[in-house]
């Protein structure tokens, strides 16, 4: 018999595990384990109801164990001649996400264990300056264990790690004084000083993008950057694998960034800040005659006149970011990148031309995405999305009147197709004030009865 670790979440199968499952004569496992590998099962499949009877299964059977079989898994039921194939455990994922060496961790399971004894084990390991990883069960209450540790003089960081390895993965960090809320039945805990939390900020990559520069300008906390290939991926990761995301929303020359507006509508994130960044473009290259110019579409558009005057015969290649263009140019002769002066230094490129944008008043507005609304400062901005109930004369006029009658200044209003029908639009609106201000709150209450949908994207300090 083979006991095969299938990983803690989706798409975590090792090649060895995949081979064992695909070539099995019969597969046994829990409902969750079977769901994780269902695409690879080619034989009969049986859900296990009583794990104590695993030893009675046929010799050729493959038994699926979520995570790793030897981390509170089914490996403990193995007979001496059984094979155990390891899997990627929730412990490994949690350590990777929190950037903790596994050698600093003591693993404890509360599954079917005496909870009083589990608490004593946690206390002992913490007193030995270990950080503990805990697999809890339904009887385990984080608030109770936090109080227990505080009663013993232990004020330490606490991380709740939910649905690790799944698309809706969520990691929230708190302390024993203020433990995070647990929102899923599928979770693990990390408690201890190894959670020396640095704010993880998602930006467009690779290193050196304007998105990273904006984040550096805004953040004043110890932080780590995580680089993404596209805007939607950043937005969808906020509150899960990253604490904050910094993305461009509009440029003074080229207007709004459509992919950002679409992602703000789709994902449940909160705008917590904004940065206005002056943008100065340079033409960078390594060597050779320039045959190709590469950059982000916005950067290319902002330098349209320069390209027409100097490189009208060059091929234009679109990249996901200006820094990606610079990295591409650093490895290819005859390729120039439109990017920042700082990027030239990072990727070892020569600056052929400076300030090639069409206007020296070229600024890009970036927004900072998080999960919690900042407190009012007195100089705030609120962003909303509105879907009018139906297209009729005066509908938008009535909506805007709710703001005008309360002397609320709108700093931006823009329509964008709903992508449901031709002529069907959403309105993205920025206004001065905070959602907790009385007049803003009253306006929102009035508007809700007039529209099909209103989404408050956030209230945040003005840049």
C-alpha cells in the first residue's frame, strides 16, 4: 500500500505523488483529498469513512493524505512495508508565506488531542523560544489560548493561516492581546516571535517599476516587496498573500488605467491611500542599432511624439511594465526600453535620451489597496462605483444632485462600460470627504435608493 501526500491545497502534487495516483489500481481518501487530485485518478475511487481500518485495505491500494502524511496525517497508520510519499504540508506553506525558517518551528496538533495538554505543549515550546505551528480542531478556540498565554505572561504575535494553497488563501497577523478572527474551518495557527512581521506589498514587477517607486514613497513601515506580472493579480492577492497592493489608476497624459478600474469592481479590496508620482521617461539600451523599442503601453503612449520623431521605423513591443522592458533590453542587442533613470542603473543600461515624455507635467496617480478603512484625517477622499438603475433622462443629474445639495465636491467622474450590453455604463466617482463624515454618509444613504449598485472603494487621505 502507498500512502500519498497530496498537498495542503490545489496544484501542489509532486511528480512522485502524481505518478502513484495515476497508476493506482484503487484509490482511497477523504472527500477533500479526492477533490484535490480528482483529475489524476484513473481507477476506482473510494471515500474513507473509518481511518482506523486503513491497514485492512488491499496491498496495491493508494491512500490519499492531505498535506504531508507525516504531519498529523495518515502516515501514522502505515504498516512497516507500506510506502509513504511526502506531500507539501500546510506547515511548509505557512513558513514560506511568513518567511520563517522551519528549524524555528515546533509543530503541534490538536486533532483528537486533550486540549489542556495541547495548551501546555504550546506554553513549553514558547518558553524554549520556539515558534509553534498548530493544527487545531473544532474544540480549539484561539481567543481562549491567547488568554491562557497572556495569563502566563506571554505577549507574542499570532498568525491565522486559512485555506493555505487555495485561491482564497488568507493570512492575518495579530497578537495574543488582539488575536485575529478565524473565518474558515480550514485553518492553522502560528504563534511566536519568529513572526517578525514585515508588511508585504504587492507591486508590478520586476524590480524597478514605477509601482515600486510609488510604494517606496508611501510606506513608512518595515516592508517586503512581492512582484507581480499584472494588476488584477495584485488586487486579488490583497489580504491573502500580501498586506497591501500599489497599482496605477490614472495618468495626467493618458487618463485612467482600464485594468485597474475593472479589478476594483471585481475584487473586495479597500483603497487606503494614494500617491502622485512624477514620471520621467528615458530611453535605455545596452548596445547596437535600435530596431525595437519596448515598454508598458502607457509609457509608449506618453512618449508617442518622441518615438515618431526619432524611431519611426522601430518595432514597438509591449511589456507588462517599464522595468520588464528594461530587463528585456539588458539581454538583447538592438532593443531599447522606455523606463526610468533608476531602472537604467539597476539593469546596467545606458541612457540614450532623457525626459522623452510629451510633457514635463507627466504624473501618475497610484492607489494603495488594503483591507481596513483608515480613520478620517480631515483631508480625505472617497472613491465609489455606481451602476444606475436604468438609462433614463436625468438619472445622472439626480445622482450628482445628491452631492451638490450637500456641498460635496467631486474631483473625478468617469464612465466605463459594464461589458454587459452596448450603452450600459458604470460611473467611477472620486469625492472630497470621508465615508464617516455625516454629509458623506447621508449622501450614500440617499444614493442607495436611486441606483442598482453602489460600491464604496474606500476613504483615504488625499495625496
